[in-house]
C-alpha cells in the first residue's frame, strides 16, 4: 500500500528515472547501488562527502566548506542481528562565520552512532535499527565545535521495493559534560530528523531527495535544507565506487546558519562482502 502511495511522489521528483523499469534481481550493480540507500545495510562503505554552504554568520556574509568522513561498518553480533557503526567526522574551513574577516580550519565534532538491526526485514518488508548516538568534542577550534560531550538515542526505519527506498533517520543528542574550560557554554539539546526517498535504476543510477533537519531546543531554532542528488555506481582501481553530485536549498535557516543555495559532492568507496 505504501509503495503505491509513494510511487507518484517518486515520479514527480524523478520523472526521467521513473520512466524506466526497476532493477532486476540479477543486476548486481543496481542491487549494490540500492544498498547504499539503506543506512543499516550489511555493506562496508567509506563516503567522503563535500558540502559548500553560504549565508552564514553576521550579515549572512560567511561561507563554509565541509568534508565529512563517514565510514559505515556492519558487525555481525549473532545469527539474526547486526551492529552498524556510522561515524561522521567533519573537517571544516569557514570564513566570516564567527565574525567578519575571521576564518577557521580544522576538525569538527564527531557524531558516532551504533544501530542494532535485524539481519532480515520484518514480514511486512520494513528494515529498522535503533541504538545510541554520541557527540565527541573532537573539534580543534572552539569556534567550530561545541566543546560538549553528548549522548542520546538514534533510530532508522525504511522500506525498499522496486528500486524505491523511503524512510527516515533520527537522533536526539543532549550534552552530558563540558570540556574543561568551557563550562560556561549553554547546554546542548539537538534533534536531527532526516526523511529520505530515492530511486535506483537498473543501470545503477540513483536519484535522491532528503531533508536534513535539525532543531535546537534551547535556541528554539530550526535548520531545514532539502538535498537533491544524483549518484552513479561505477568502478575505479578494480573496486566499486559511487559518485554523487547535488544541490541543496535551505528552506529555513537558523539566525547564524546557512541560507540560500549550497552544493554537495560525494565519493564513496565500497567494500562488499
């Protein structure tokens, strides 16, 4: 039922892709490409995600380039369960964000998530995972990171059928301690919600859309970008590689956050079993 309801939405988002037929079971490249759309797939991947955003800081004159290193490593913990480690380690270069004429470069805070997920979907075809998420104060500049240790729950729920993947990923992180010397900083309470949908063609092209929404409960401010991406699974140096490009538009930005248009490029190294 849900696939029938969401299929027209996929056609509206990706009209060229929806004209083709869904990937066949024997199409290994398309199957591997669709696995990439599943955050808790049993697939080792190492994405290098590059993001450019503008309209930050005082007068919305700042801009930021971020490279997120995002390794995903599944570990079998029983006959029926996997634990999937998802890490996001950002490297930031920002200009005019903390103040006019100021610039910073260095590591940002690391987000570490652990999903406990059944190896097989439910009888209805739902794939899910749940576990803890941690914020690690790895930032090398106090104007890039929060200087807070944080923790909270994370969860993902999705369905995959006929080349279409749809679902959501969410986490809620609260600060639990401050780095020494930064105890005067306000507490952290941040909600992340990412609904997503994608369509993978038999030729291993994937067209995707998502909202990477965050809400700061203390500042009562939301940041809501929509990302539109196109990815192609190919081979490089004898191994599968996914190449992604896309644009984003900030539907709503926090006072000092990004505004307007941004860009994304991703190179993902895959290590299928």
